[in-house]
C-alpha cells in the first residue's frame, strides 16, 4: 500500500536520534516527538550503512529527512506522495523559514538557510523517495517527477559525451534553485600560519598542521590509527617498504564513525616538522592515562570521555573556536584545499596531486587551478610593462 505514513497526526514533529548499540556501534534513526520510530526513513538510513556511507553522512541525512517529515506533518501532506507543487513550496519554505537561535547568545537578526543548503536538503529527500519505490512505499511517478531530461550544450570539464554524443542527455533535478557555483575556500600562507599560532595545545596544533600538510580529509584524519604513523626514516620493521616518514590512509570502520571517503588506500609523505609536532602531541597524550589503550591517533584529552576517539562534533567545535581566535573562517576542508593549492602552485604534476588527495577522476583537480589576486595583478602589471616598453621603442 502506498503512502502508509498518512496515519501520523499533523501536529507531530520528527527528530533524528542517535542510537548506540550494546557493542558501542552508532546508528541514526528518525522518531516522532512521541518516540515512535518512523520505520521507512529509518530503513533508508540503514541502507546508507549497507552502502558503506560514513556515520557523519548518515547523521546529516537523518536531519534532512526528519525536517521533511515534520514539514509534511505540519502541512497535512502525505510524505510518500507530496506532488510537484508541494515539493516546490517545501523548497521555498526552507529558505524563508527562520532558523532557531543557536548557542547561548540570542541574535537579533534571524538566520536563514542558503539556497545551496535548500537544494542539498531536497536532493536527500529525493533520494529517500526513490528508495521508497522498490519497497512499495512510493509510487514510481512520484520519484519520476524529481528529474527531467536535459541536453548538455556545454560539457563540464572532464565529462565525455561519448563517440556519438549519446551521453549529452542526462537526468537533471527538476525542482531546485539556480545558484552560482561556489568557489573553493583556502588559506594563504599568512592565514595558515596565524591559524597554527592560535592553537594552544599540541594535539590541536598537530591536527591543523597535518590537514594543511597532507591534504587529507577530516574523516581520514580522525580515522587514523597509531599503526598508520610511519614516521621513521625506514619502516621495514613494520613490513612497509616506503622510505622516509609518511602516513597511511586506509578505509576502515571506526568507533567514532570516521571513515575515509576513498576506497583505495594511499600513503602520503610528511616532513620533519610534522614528525616533531606528533612527538609533542604524544608527550601531551602520555599525561592522560585513559588514552593509553586507545589505538586511534586523535583522542579526547581535555573533556569527557577522556581517552576516547575524537569525533566529528569535537573537531568542528575545535575549528569554530580557532576561527574566532584567528578572526576568519577556518574549516577542516579548507586546509585540504590549502594543501592542494600549494602543491599546484609549486608546479607539482597534477597526477601526483591527484594521488596525494585520493581523487579518482582527473577532473576533480580543476577547481584547485584558480587565479589568486596576486596572479591577476601580476598579469595586468606584465601587460602594462610590455605596453610601456613598446611605446618607448
């Protein structure tokens, strides 16, 4: 039977809830304000785990789907058969509805979601509805209205249209805001040094420098085990043939939910400065007895639960505090872009940078080849100098 959730009372709200099993494993579910499990959406979240998606992705998607279910309940909509107009209204509601106050300080001006965020939420909702089709919860025509055929007159970088142009017609989202392509945010050398200088603890300093020097994702950093840190001149005793200090990035399930995005393992060289920072962090860690038995590299040293693996929320809170001290935006992924930009600007071959970052497609490197203010000023100055020279001739 389609649309089984119409029995829910319109006044109900839904929330993403974290469930911890007896073995310590974490999963996300969606429940009503009366603690009734929403079975269909919780099954969708379970499917993310079966597809080896990270626990952080599961958490974000759970919040998005819970928001959609709450909107449907408040407006008397059947979540399984919303209709094109209803989804369009939901998209506009996402940017028009003020967000609840955040933190202890009450802001006088209301906060709103961006159009990009609204598009991301609706993309997740669309995936949830498509998941419901083979399970018999959603009619095929409901999922079909979420996309429409589009002919690509201009091909994105790295996209192949096929020998006969057979791949120029794609299925594009039919309900979305048109938004400008966001630029990649990164830190220049002065900003990166300032960010490092505002750290007051060895662990935090090592984390910032590790992300900025290796370009690994925050999930990859939080998923590092101590056995992945090969920081001697030779690691032959560990069965590793790579010479010089380096780290290994491996995809594995971890207790803190950290998961490497790339399925292919890789190793990344590190310099003596990073080795020294790790030694300082190890000395700091030794003073916390609870951390002795944990094999994860990054652990909680300054707040409970001591000695447990550092989580995504812990890392976000750390970078939020560092950003306030530094006086500019600073997020973990910006340091990945910073590392990639530095390598590109130092004439490192693109295929080497691609391997260091763990990218599968060469086209993923295109965003890092961007012009800075200095590059554009230098181009104008060179042309002006050339014209002055020609006028004197």
